[in-house]
């Protein structure tokens, strides 16, 4: 046996059930899970292999980042800050910064953020990469990064036409070239195209290209506070009729926060029939939307609760890390989920584990990860995260750092506990117990 994790609380892959009972997870020499057995505190641990005592901590399949921009990360303020805070000024700032990109610059920034993600337990990442650049510098750099990290992390690259497929010079040719060079997913940005018709045409192009190459689609879709931006119905219909279905994703869809009840009802039915995924990006959506409103001011999120209730798969993405659209950002999925949970009011007792699943299994569905590559079951790769908390609620509430991140049977990251000493008046100094519940 290469490794054994003893006494862990397993989160069942539905993400919805309360974890109960403790288990041991045995990892074979091949880096795969050999078996999962009930924990027996009387039994001696094996003499060989790495022993991880979980002490009742939550053992979850790795976090999955369904939407990040690694090419733009860590460029905030370059060459100038986004002073209006709008999506549009962000695109203009990035357009200027894009001209100065080098391969080394992109590799260094993307790698730095991937290191943070690994430490946070994120082992599957879908990154968008702007391909409205005749040099395709960022794409080539990210393709190289994808190869460099392949043994420990799984990186999907979306060919993202930030300035348009139809409305940007040679936009379609650049998108095609990006796919030819090895992008995994075809992107689009219909609400940014010059006209409604251009937006529809851009989605048709993206789907045709994806079908031609057997790829998935993930479009930035309706990222605007305009109730007339209705490209998600086009995307869902193309997904339905092409058969791409759950291989298609609409990201952001913030306009849905402004749709009227009658249209929303129609859309719920269409989206659930289509099988498409939605990805809400709470940091970016809260930050960028509502900027043209007086009060009452819209908060910009898509219909998270309603679409979940309609049976649509919805996940939460982090989107930006210190770039023209968000000066802050940590790439920590527990932070994304906590902010998303409040933004979407997923605050009921039954809702909180759902928010956790939106950065684990629901995000895994967006990436198309199969059960044999994602989940804590015999035969799957031994990739998992041990959290120093007994439940998703506690992990979210206390925003814990993973105790161990294991990728394919090897420890990738380890965070020892760091106690806080408090000298409370009238008492000897003692460690603060943030987990304690007083009865
Ligand atoms: N580009 C875009 O169109 N929308 C975003 N939220 C980001 C980049 C981050
Ligand atoms: Fe995005």
C-alpha cells in the first residue's frame, strides 16, 4: 500500500448528503484508490506507506475551477487601472496590456496562480484564454503550461474570443487556429458582438467548430445588465439540436437577473431540456454588474436558485485573480463558494452543501469529468483533499485551508495547523478554538 488515509468523513459524490461515519481510504502503488473501508479505531495502521490521520476531517474529491482567466491574472493596474469598474473598461485595459504580452510573462503569471490553486486543493481547472490576438502568444504559453502541469493538475483551455468572433478582424480565423493548436473548448462572447445577428452567428460558428473537432463549448453569454440580451436561449437551442447538450456551458448569464417572470419560466424549461450547464462567477458579477444603475441597483447574478430548482447544473467560478476586472482574488474555491452562497442566497441548511457541490461535483460536470476520474471510489485516481473540518458547512464557515492535497497518490500540498494564542483578560493564554460550539 502506498498511502492510507484513516478516519475520514467522506463526502458522497452527490454532494448533497450529510457525511456520516468514518472511513479509511487505501491507495495502491499505482496511485489509484485500492479500496474504501469502514474505519476501525482498534485496528493497527499498516506499517508501510504514508499514513494520514484524518481525525474525522472531511475528505472530498478535489475542488474544480470551472471558470478562470489565467492569461489575464496578475495584471491589475497594467498599463492602467480600471477606474469605472465596468466590464467594458476592463476589456479596454486588457486590450492595451495584451499588446505587451510575452510567452514568459504569461507562463510566469499562470503558473503562480496554478500553484495557489494546487495549495487550495483545486486539481481540475478550466481557463479561458483570449484568442483575439493575431500573435496567439497567451494561447501558446498556456498550452505549454498545460503540458508542464499535466502530471499533477488537469488544465482545460477555452479558446476565448474576448473581442468577438464576427466583430473582431479575423476573429473566426483566430478561433479556428486556436483549436488547431490544441485548445480544448470553444468559446464565444455573443453579447459583445456588434449586433444581435452577429451574436447569433458567432454562436453558430462556435458550435460548428466544436462539432467539427469533437470539442465542448463554453461561451461568456449575456454578461450584461440588459434584459434584451437573450443569447442563452440560442446557446441552449444549439446545444439541444446539435446533441452537444451537457457538453455546452453558458458562463455568467447575468442578464438573466433582469428577465421577467414569464420569460424566465420559458427559459427554465428550455435550459433543463437542453442539458447545458451554467457557471455564475460571483466575484466578477457582483463587481461588474449594476454599474450603470441608480437605486434600486441590480446585483448581477444569474438565476442560481431558480435554475437549480429547474434541474439545471449550475457551478460557481472564480473568474479573475488580480486583473482589470477584479483587483483582488485568491483562486480559493471556498471563498468563491462562500461569496456565491450569499450572493445567490443559498443560505438555507439544505442549500449550503449545494454551494459546496458547486465548486466540486457540479463544477466537475461542467468540465465533463467522468466518475472513473473524479470521486473517492475504488479504481479512481487517488486525488483528494482533506479538510480540517467535519462538514461542508464548517469548511465554508471557517474558510479552512486543506490539511493535505493528494494528487494521484502523492502529497502535493500540506498545510500544518497554525493555532492563534489569545491572552484573554483574567485567563492564562490559550489557543482559540474557532470550531467550538457551546451548548
Ligand atoms: N472578460 C469578459 O468578457 N468577462 C469577464 N468577466 C472577464 C473577462 C473576467
Ligand atoms: Fe470570464
